[in-house]
C-alpha cells in the first residue's frame, strides 16, 4: 500500500513528499504498536482480575470465564469487563439491592 505512494512521491523529485509519507507510515505503525500493547495489558489485567476476585462463583464458572478470556482475547476481556466485573466489586456498579447491616436493629427502609 505504501510502496506505490513512495514511488509516486519519489518520481516527482520532491524529497519532502517522500519524507511526509514515511513520517505518516511511522506514526501509523507507532499507533498500531501502542494499541497492541494496550490491548495485551487489558487482556492480562482482566485475566488476573478474574482469577483473583471471582471467589463467590463456582469453580466451573471461574474456569469458563478464564477460558473465554484466554481464547477470545480482547473480545473475551471486554465481555468479562462489562458482563461480570461489576458484580464482584461492592459499590462499583453492583446491581444488588442494599442490605442493612445485621447489627443495626433500628434500620428502616427509605420512604
């Protein structure tokens, strides 16, 4: 793809055009490498998070999530992040109803 652009830029005799195309290619590759590193870091973070914090689930569900994260890669990590991760953190998007502390006998539900 960039070979034809480089040939066209060099054919005109303008070295600045070739340098601009080379710079665009370099920036594109730098962005792709940055995206790949960020995706790998997110993937490893979700894998470790699933292995450490999923203590309330049965073992077969933990294994299922770990296998999904490993074999589906970034798609599995995103599915775990939005699908399961809020449920294993108190106060971080948990959809469970508030339960009063057991030692508070005077607690009343809000009106």
